[in-house]
């Protein structure tokens, strides 16, 4: 009997180690494939954007009259000619097609050098290039297009006007077909990089989803499977919750469902956490180093799941309030000084309330932190020179108001209609519970949360509490 138990024990250990090794190998293969996929997508994105710009340059150059272009001699005398005026007008109209087109111009080769023939800038602009002006930063490809006539994109390149991505297309003489000039369209390199980063961000999200999903699934295989009876019971509870959802109001049912799901999730999460600890303690020291990264990743996702459960419970109003009186201006000043989300924001404090009021400090701090974080993320996502958040406390119409005014991009009308809906978010991270929870907390205090936004200018979030 003892020998049989030893054999079964050794077999379980062997199967466990084999499973762990198989999971790690599969995980490493997925990571390697993800890196290859990332590189391939970025290469595709760059090539796709370049081909798009080439087709764009070739299409818009058809708007130019080759005869008129050929009549230009590349000297200041061209400024007074009808052909130059017509070409100038065409270049301006091309530039105005898309706000991303910064410079649109014509170039020619004269005496072995590249010169400007015309551009879309006003003659009074410091960026205006008069006919005949030399372009000393011309690349070899720019010279070659006059010989081979093949459109191309170069950049990012840096010249005295800035950093650009430039698309060039040849303009040929109607008779003979030789290249008489080239059309250039410059876009800001920052916009080019933004387009590439969109692909980059997309593939990173996909890779993270694959890696995280694989990690969770893999370690789920290592831990013990749930008992069939527990699954049946959980399904029964979910079915009961669904039936209740059909019989009561949406938010009330959502609260009960949150409580059930949170309870059912925390138990297996605890089991997973204990299983990870057991795995860590059971493997050899050499194996621990090999598994460390994967185990830390799994623990991090367990913590994230627990945070989401806590937010769901908050949304369900499970937490009880523990209130105490505070001088709101002093308390708020201390909270703002400790806020990590405001380190890169210029904070302007206007405290005029001068009142003592009873609040649940922990829950109210959560509201303040959420509003500050949303404002900081909105402002720092734009290209403004300085993000500024003005915080004003005041007594108005029998209530205490704490108004947060940011100079971010604002909130569209479509999004304003949904900002308090659970799970709605315009961000690529988070679960969209911050504002609903914040409003619930304010409601529990007998107050409320109001949002007013002007797109392109500002957003004002006002927290208010009744004054006794």
C-alpha cells in the first residue's frame, strides 16, 4: 500500500512538473511569436503609410498644368507671370485639402542644383520660398527623381523648417515626357509618427491580451479544477440573477449581480493565489528563477481582478459610510498635495468655502482622486504646453461645491450621454466604473456630481454636498 502511494505521489509530481514545463515552453513560444508579429505589423504600417503618401502625391500633381509649370524659369521674374499665379493658386488649394499638409511646393533642377519654383505659402510668410531659391538639403533620391521619374517618400528629414515626411511626384512635359519639375507635399513628422504609433499601440494591446490570456489560462490549468457542483451552483445563481434582471430596474439588479459575481470570483481567486504559493514553494530553487516572471505576472492579474471586484462592490453600494467632521478646505488641500496624478499639472487652488462638514474621508478621497486622475489624463493626452486644473470650493444656494475645471479637450455630446453608464470608457484601459462609483459616493453623502464640458476648451466637474 505504501509503495503504491509513493508511486502515485511520484507520478503526480512528474505530471505536475511536465505540465509546468509545457506551459512555460508554450508561453515563451507565444511571446516570441508576438514579438515577430509586432515587428511585421510595424513594417507593414510604415510601408502602407509611404504607399498612401506616394499615391496622394501622384494624384494631386494631376491638378497642375504641365505646360504652365514648364514655362517657369525659376527666378523672381516668375512672380509676375500669369502661369505662376495660376500654379500658386493650385498649390494653395492642394494644401487646403487636408490640414495635415504643411508645405506644398514645386521644385526643379537647374544648373545641377535643386531650386524652388513655387510654393503654397503667402509671399509675406517667413516660410515663403521665392522662385529660384536653392534647396541645400536635397537628398540623392531627390536628384534621382529627375532622371527616373519615380515618386517616392523620404523622411523623417530635418531642415531649417522642421522635421518632415516628404512625398514627391514627378511632373512630366506633355511632349517628350521628360521630368520638368517635382511636386512636394510635406507633413509634420509628428503626425506620421502618430499614425505609426496607432498601429504600434494596436498590436501591443493584442500582444498583451494574448500574453495575459495565455498566462491566466495556463496557470488555471495548474490549479485544481472547480468542483462540478460549484459550477452548477454558480450557474444557478447567475440564472437567478438573470431572472431578477427581467423583473426589476436595471441598476438595482446590476447591484445584486455584482455582489454574487464578486463573491464567486474572490473564492477561486483565493484558490489561485494559494495554488501559486504552493507551486512556488514546491519547485526547486533553480526552477523558481525560471518561473518567477510568469508567477509575478499571474499575481499581478489576480490583484487587478480583486481591484475590479472592489469597484463592482462599490458600484453596488455595499460599503458602509464612516463619517467625521472636517474643515473641507484644509482637508482638500492635503489630499491634493498628496495626489500622484497631479505631478505634471499646474494646480490652481481657490478655497473660499471655509466650512466644517461631515464626510466619509476615505470614500470622498476616492472621488477626488478619480476626478483629478480623469482631468490629468485628459489634459496630458493633448499637445498643450501647460495642463492647468483649477479647483474652487464655494458655498452656493445652500450647498458646498467643489469645482474642478481643466483645460483639456472636452467631452463630446455623444460621450456626455454615457459617462455615468457602468463599463463605458473612452480609454484603452480600465473598466469604466470610476465616475459611476464617484456619483454613487456623492449620492450616499446626500449630494451629487455634475459635469459640464465645452469641446476644445474645458471640462468642469462639480461635486456638491448639502450644507446643514
